[in-house]
């Protein structure tokens, strides 16, 4: 365990010109919502040929397409009998108890055949680790976030892995406090949701429990049969500027609707595949011949706890194809973000297309820790969940955008889409009307093509679903090009457009990216944002132009893009903040002298300037030691008898003028440690606006117990905004503190 005391932090600017220094305040973006829906049905659907001017076919189906493509199949699974896992609840323990239980689980895993996996503690082991939990009626306790979900660089947490330690802090949040508890069947009926809810309510009242709730299930929702919508007034189709040579691209009317030909023209040359999109779904069948192995990174299977993420349903492969199907390769169809993105397959749904909230939460945490910038979710549930919302908020606080389908019930946007910090995606047909199944309401953000297999509005001989290569659930080894429909299909279109934007403009914050996406969407329905279409139909080329990428959205002429004023936002404060943590300060806008200190509250004498992230052991102001004045800042743990897995930090955002001649960071620290370097770490870092490490300034472990001055040259950050970060990591590997 470690303590790292800081005082009199000074950032000196020498020979600064008279230009004023502007410190940007934190800017809160608009609340977003998102929901994803799995659709899976094997019923035959009659196609109504309804040609429409807004759906002019690129070409009619040829004989090859007729043999390879199938519009008679929609993936619809029947509703499960229950919406929760029988006899289970999710528990979030208080930080100290959660850390000890997590440590015991990891120790057990290291000595068993389940090394690195989810390791269940027995009732006796739970009582031994935390005797106060003996009365909860738990027969087994399993951590939601397994050690195997961490990248190898985050598991050791040694002194040589300071950057990884900080990333663990920033990305994992309080995931280690979450467990799935198996209940004693003699004390409650495992199949009675009311009894399970009563047990969860009783557990929530326990002093060592933050909250408890049933382990709900997300599942597929069947579509109802419907007749075709009335034909709206004509809308002109865009003129493409790049046409892929994929033979079945003519059946992808959805790509024209999204301006994909123009967007591909703007991004395909020399494009790095530098944006990871996690697809939380049924897995991906990477054996499909129109999927490129270079379009994937390693993922995880939370259904069986393995690294085998092979799809056993077909839905996840279809979704992944919309994102990264091999494009312009002379085979099959195209994908929105093939040139710029890689998919991280996270299998959180089983062969039936359903998965527990525990699996979904684990999948979200895995994606965040392993570097995903976008999470695509195609699932829905009958109810909300505090644990699920916490995981979503933690992801957003780490700069990750979560996108999901609004749902297929033709009703209000469901969960998890209805949460803040989630982008809810609805579905349109080829004629740009709302698909009959698409959910709608105040939480809807944007729409994209979801299709309608009941009609053939573009006259290509197929129902107007979304075509991608996948397989039918009853024939997993036979790949075909299937037309699925649903908000599930609409969602990856939006994730793909966001991936293009982040690839070309990697410094975009989530708020800036989403504001640009919404501002550039094609207005449908009532003028402005409305509950049927949200901000409108996503437009790839216009969105790229909105963030300053040269993209010709119209036929003829090259528009001059006008990028919006992009706020540089600090990472949002996590939703649950301990009472010991002061509120995030509102930063003033001082005008510095020719040389001076850019740090606000350098001596920690008041509560301004500094942020203390909500971590297992939050940093804080203290009067225990002070070099001058009355206070300092403390990160780590001071009690030598209270060692437990924890980390804490203090940080401040600083705008460094471009005109500075030299920039120096000077800080006085008072290091304390009873541990060894292979266990604990004391860190000084420079972070970017996404709270990611851009330079490791100091990574040590010291027990000097005296004030020491640290000095670092930061002149190479002139003209940039950075966070100055001080942190301490305690692994409790030998019961000693730092």
C-alpha cells in the first residue's frame, strides 16, 4: 500500500508573451441514450414489390445474387420464460470488502485449474474473508470481472508497469466490487422473481453492501408482421463518388442512404485501422470468407470463460460484417468501417441470443480495459439495472462511446438504451420512413437503415433488409448473404460512422464526436430533433466534413467543411463520488504574467483546481503533513495495518501556452512505503484530455519520509492541454502499505 504526499506544485512559464492564458472549463455534453435489440426469426416473409423514387436500385439482382442471397430469413428468437437468472443476484460490496473478496478469488484462481478465470468462493470462503457476510445466505460468490479480462500488462502491477497501473485505475473503476451471488435455495425460491427481489432488497440494507439486484437477462425480441407503410413524398438519392467492386454491393441500399461511397472516397487511401469497436453480441464467425483476419483483435467469451469467440447464432457475425466486411475485394458485400476499424468480438450472448447482465457488464468492462473506443451492443432487456448503468457510465468516463439499438417493439426506447451516456439508434426503411418495429421517444438520438423484408422498394428483387454474410442458426457451417432487419442492424452503421470520424480525428472527445454526428444528420420528420427520428438519419460524409475532413457529400463540387468549435473536455467525474471527494472545481480563466504559475491552488490550501478520481482509495486533501501552509494532498494509504488492493490519484488540467519559452513542472513529494518495488508504485504522469498517459515522468517506490523536490521539463507540451497526475498503486501482494 502506498502514500504519496504532494505539496507546492508549481508550473513555471518563463518568458511568456503578453497573450492571455485561457483555461477551458469542463463542458458537459448532451445526455445520450442507447439500446440494442437482437432480432432473429426463421419465418417466411412475403415481399411486396413497391418501387419508390427514393430507393432507386443500383442494379437488379443477377443470377449469382439470387443463389447466394436470402431475404426469407429474419433472425428472431422467442422470448425467454424468465427475464432473470434463477437463484442469482448481483452484489456491489463496499470498497474494502469488495477488494478483499476479489483478492481471495484471485489467490484461489492462481492455485487452481481455473487460473486467470472466474473463480467462485464457497460460503465458507466468503465468511472467512468477511465474517460479517455470513448471514447473507450466499452459497457461492463469483467476481464479474475476471483477472483473465485484464491485458497481461495490467495483471502484474509491478513498479515497471506504472502506466498500466494508471490505466487500470482509469478504466476499471469499481468493477472489482461487483459479484454474482448464488443464493441458498432453502431460503428463497430461485424461480420466483419477487422472492429474488426481496432477497436483493434485504442485502442492499447490509452495511457492507452498496446495492444488490437480480441478475437480469438481455434477450432477443420478436418482430410482429406488418403491412407496408404509405409512400412518402420523393427524396432524391445521393450520387456516389466511389463504388466498391463487391458483386452484391448493388443490394446494399443502406450504404447509399448513409453517404458511404463519398465517405469511403475520403478515408480509404492510406487509412490506418486504428479504431477498435467492441461488438458485444453472440460472437463472430471469422471463418466467413468475406471477413478479413486483419479486421479483428482478440476478444473474450464470457459465456464459457474462454478466448474462443466463435459465433453460434449468426447475429453477431452479421453485425460485425456491417462494420468491417471486406470491401472492394471482389467478393460479397461491403462494410461501413472496413478501412478504418477493427472489431473486438466480445461474446456476452449465448446461442439463443441472450445473456445475463453479469456477462454484459463483464463485456463492457473488458472492452474498456482492452482499448475499445466504441462499444456496439445489440441486446435488450425488460428492466433497467444499477450495475449495468454504472458500467456504462464508467465506460463513458474513459472516453468510450457506447452505441446500441433502440429496440424492436414499436414502443418507447428500452434498456439499456434509455440510460444517459448511451447512443440510442432507431431504424428506417429504404423510403426513409420509420421502420414499423423501431422504438421511438425522447431518448432516441439518431436513426440508420434497419430495413424491412416485407417490401421491395428499390425494385432489386429482394426484400429491403440489410445484407451481410453470416449463417442461419441451424446451419452454422454454411455462409450466405442474409437480409436481416431490426434496430440491431441499424446500430453498427452508426458505430461504423463514428469509427471513421475517430480514425481521421483521434483527438475527438465523445461529446465532440456525437455533437458532430447529430449536427450533420439528415433531418427527417418534423423539423429539428423529434421523437420518431431523433436528430435524423446519420450521414457519414457530412459527419466527416463536420469534423474538418475533406469529404464531398454532393455530386459535383467540393464543399469547404466548417468544423464545429470542439470543446476539450476533461474526463467526466464518475457518477458515484465519495463524500470525502470535493466537487470538481470550476476552473477560472486567469491572465498570467510574463512568467508565472499555471497551477491553480498549488499548495492545496483550498478545494479548487484538483480532481480526485473515484477510485478504490480516492486521493484527498489532508492536514497530516504539510511542507508549508496547512495542507497537502494525499494519495495512497497511511495505515500500515490496512493493506488492501487499491489505487488513488490527484490530477489537474493545465493549458500550456504555445508561446512559452520553457515549461517546468516542480513538485514536492513525501514518499512513504513499507513494500517492495515488485508490488507497489508511486507515479508522476502527464495525461492527455482523454486521461490517457502521454508521458511517464516518474515511476518509483520510496520510503524516504522526507520532502523531496521533483522537477520535469514539459516544454515539448507547449500549445497543448495536459493533466498533471500523481498516483499510488497498492497491490496488497504481501500485506504491506505504500
